C-alpha cells in the first residue's frame, strides 16, 4: 500500500523526551498502546518505524504488535502528512449531494489521489467518513477550517489561498 | 463528597436561570427578573454550527456587549445542538424565545443595539417560519420542524451550557443517581428499566434491562460498564450531539448502570473525529469527579464508580461490541465470536455491559418519571422516542427526536419541510451501511424497530438519509459496499472476500457490463455472507444491495439490459449529446470543454466525440440554448 519512498526520520531529542513522557503516563494502564500511539502521532505528525520501535521498547511489547495496531486504524499514518491537510467528507449525506465531484476537483487541482501528499509537502489529501456537519453537505476541511456547501468550482480558489499563504512565508 | 442536600441546594440556586429557557414567554419574563440577567442569548456551539462559524459570532457578540456596557445584564450561553443544523449558526434570545438563524458577525451589532439594548426584535434576521403573517412571533415549538418532535434524549441539548455541571444539576441532573443509590436495590433498577421497554438505540434494539440483568447475574468481583460513542455510520450524528450538548446525562446513566450490575469502572469509547464532543465529555467527567459524583463513596454510600475516556482511531468495525472491547484493550479492533457474550466475558475478560449514548440519555428520565411514563410513549414493541439525523435531499437537515411510530411521511413532509427544488421523494435510507431503504410506496409506515425490519431495513443508530429522483439506487448500493470493503477488518473470509466480490458485481453493473445472471449471483453471495460472517458488519453488509434490489429491481435491469442509468448518475452509462436543431454554433461549449471533445464550425451545429468525453457536464451547464442533453 505504501507507495512513497522511505522518508528520512527527522525526529528531535525534544520530541523523543515528549514521547517518553507519554509512554510513562500510559505504561501501567491496561490497553495503553492506543493512547500512546495517539500521543506519538500528535508529537511527530505520523508514526515512522523509528517511533514505533521506541514505543515497542518503552511498553515492552513486540514491534510487530505495535505495527499491527498502527496499521489497523485509519487515523494512524505511517507516512508524513502535508503542511495543509485537506479532507473531503464522503459520508452519505455529503455523497448524495455531490461530494465525489468535489473530491475529483481537488484531485485534479493538486495532481494527487486521495491518500497521497504533494511532492513539495504542501498538501495532503484524504477522504473522510462523516465529520458530522451534515447540515452543510458537501463538506471539505483544510486543517481545522470547515468549508460547507461546496461546489467543484470553489475548489481552485480555496486551495490557491493556502498555496499563496505558503509562498508568502 | 457531595450530599443530596448540597445537590438540591445547587438545583434551587440555578433552577430559575435555566427555567427561563424552558417556559413560555410571560412566565419566563417573570422568572427572568429573579435571575439577575435581563436577557439570555443562547448560541449553538455544536459541530454543525461551529462549522458554520458560530464561534466567531460568539466572539463578536461578547465584544459588542462590552462596548455597550451590557455584559452584566445579558448572559451568553454556549449550548449544544438545537437541531436545525441547516440554518446554523443559530442564536436564541430568552425570555422572548426569538430564533435568529444563519447568523454572521455582521448581524450582531444591529441585534445588540436594537434588540438586546432597546427591546425591539430584529424580525428580518429571525427564522422566517417563526414570523407570523400578522407580524407576531411564534415560539420555536410552534414551527413545523419542532411541533411533532418530543424531546426525551435531547431534552437538555440546546438548553443548558454543557460545560457547567451546575446547569445540568438545575434541570434535575444527578437526582436519578441519588434516588437509585439511596432508595433502590440493583434489581429494582433493572426491573424499572426492563418494564420501561427501553431497547438499545445503537442499532440492534436489544432490551436494555435484559442486558443489565445478564451482567448482574454473572458472579465476578470486577465488572465494567462501557458506553459506545463510536458513531461510525456516515450521516449519523445523534450521539455526537448528545455528548456535545448534554454529556452529564451519559455519565449519570453509566453510574446508575454500574450500581445496578455491581461495576466499579466505566469506559466511554468515543470517535477521535469528534473533537468538541471529546473535550466536553472530558470536562464533564472532571467536574463530576470534583463534585464527588464520580469517585469513592458517591453520596456517602458504599458505591464507588469512575469513568475513563478512550478515543477510537477511525475503524467502523469498532462500533461492534466485541471489537470495541478488543480496541479498548489496546489491540487491533477485531470482533470475537459470541458466545461468550460480553455480559459473561467482556472487557479484560470480565462481565461487561455496553450501551449506546442515546440509550444512556434515556436512563435518568426513566428512573425519575417511571417505567409507566416511558412505556406510554411509542408503539407496542418499540417504546419511547428515537433521535434521527435527518440528511440528504431534505430542506430541514438536522437532528429530530420523534415518538416511535411517527410515520416517514410526517418526518419528510412536515418536520423535514419536504424535498428541495421541487424534486420527488424516492426513498429514505436508514441504518447506513448495515441498513436498507424505504421506498416512496411505504412512506406511511410508522417507524419502529419491527416495521423497519419487516421492510428489509433496520433502525440502525439513527441516520436517515433522504434520496430524491436524482439518486441512482445501484450507485448508492455501490457507495455503501465501497464503505464496507474499506471497513471490513479482514478477520473472517465471508466478509473480507464477500464484500469485495459483491462490490465488483455492482461495479460491473454500473459500468454497463452487467448480465442478468449477476443479480442471481448477488443474492446467492449475500445469503452466504449473512449466514457465515463473524460479526454484524459482514452479516449486514449485503442489506443495502438486497433492499434496493427488492424495491428498485427495474433500475438494476435498466442498467443491465438497456445500458442506461435512469437517474443519470452512472458516468459510464451516460452520454452527452448536442441536438443539432437547437445548436447555434456559438462555440461556447467547445471552448469550455476540458477534454477538447467538442468540435464544429462557427454557426454550425457542434458534435461531441464520445471517446474523448469525460462526462463532466460543463458543456451542458454553459449552453445558453438548452441544446445539450444527457441520456
């Protein structure tokens, strides 16, 4: 499934000490692996193999067990996400109102498919299942901003805004 | 530790403040005089309205109140969902009960100046249904959307501030727990719940009291109470709204369940995709602990109970009870065979009960008002109310709570306000990827657990998606199968391979390559998946296909025999053509075609090259002469 080349691991010592604190917090908690993985993803943005190894060592379980859980849940990502995370809701309410056409427009605009990241690392695209804003269907999210009642025509302008903000920095 | 006297004291102190929002105008105005606030402004801070920008409205309002020196006279309350999400952000002003809809920060200054300061309601910003033709203003409960609703599970949503435990206490919060702990035995509680006729609101409809009785009967020093808040059905958001609008009602119900079966610990498993719900629930748990309503010796009794929140990580199968427990244990969320049932051997191998959020939201009311009150609502075998997330092709998209037995027609035509754009109602989909559809011919069916099963659908958790004539039933079945293919955990073969094969057959049909014998294959495969899959995900995955095949077989046949999609959705079966007699040769379509598929000379009829056409429909949108048709 993972098509991307291996990304060089760039974790810092500070991130590692944060991770160790998370592991310590959940070490003796029954079923603590999930909260640790969630904490680790928050710290690193994704779960590279190096991080999974640290978790396995810290919780005293096998790497294969960590990998098994990390790959089971769609929330966990083994590859880095873009600077701007775009998700198009493909829940039923959005789908019957044309969310698939919105997703198509985003894919065309960025030249990537759902689940991928642009080469410059600026945008990653995912389709999600229902964020619960069905009153605004179809819905697209960029980072934490929600764009409701979307049409494919609006896609260009919205993404350009983020691309421009990136250029300005 | 809190005593019952202290609980009652908080209730008395805060009661009038909250009751202003529940009373009819005159009484509310009288009561408002005792609260210290001239007016109260309630703004929805649920996910729907927050997505429409309600947080910006609240900021602007607070700034404006300060500017006018009104911050001590006007109380701003951030509530949970009012229900009418399509009109968000929603703002209600009490004691008048004025319902302002689709608020933006630009509206605020005028409302503060004219209404909050000078007492003149800004009628043009009100939800127009609440403005009577003679200029008088209706209360919310008189509008078509709310009139037929009955709020039991949602009773506090949109009324209280969910981040203030005292507001929950003001509306009888934790009184049911106090009653149970001091005057009832565990068996009496279970008996009351059993007699109420409450059935699980998460989908299956298993009698809640019986579930509790099984867990009580199992001997064990440790037992668990779990709450399923992993609302994975796409298009359903009832549980999220309850957690966002009234989180304490879930905590109280879990403690009551814990007392009655003899459990000391509870887990809430909630979707990580619901950040607002998670945050409010955590605040609620922290406050309950601080007030001694969770923890050791609650109300000075021997009963101790605490709750931990666990986040899901985006796996639909974890809504299944055994998978959910496996996930809390920190493993891949795969289901396990039953028996043993969780009431005997559940979380960490101990007796466990699992109730859904909406089920929990009914518990305290049943204890306070009695089983007879609850069982007087609804139909013979389905008691109480049901919350539905009404979505899709319907005017009033939002959250509705209706007594069981309300007909689909009442929901669609009255509460839902009908289908937009003058389109025709085609079907309603319930139960999401595990459910089926109710066609227009059965629109007068009273909705309860058993009538939906009889129609080949199911109650599900409460997603109710309205489909109109532009929806292709084969395509929608394929949409659900795409979903189950993605979400099948892969543990058992009938589900892992069955969903994939079923999806391939549907893909074949939507691409115009289907044969009549594929329909038989679908039915055969579906039968095996239903009988041999390990959990409900695989057992119910064929339902959307079987149900549409039952009611809309002609549509399947049109795809197979005529190679046509009657609703004009399936791209591979669609053809855009230019009618030569209407085409003026203006070249607009050719210039806009992204695939360069249209050719022709100026002022002469153009032609679409079907091999190049990507069926995007841009030509049809741009044509000023209606010369392009879709077949």
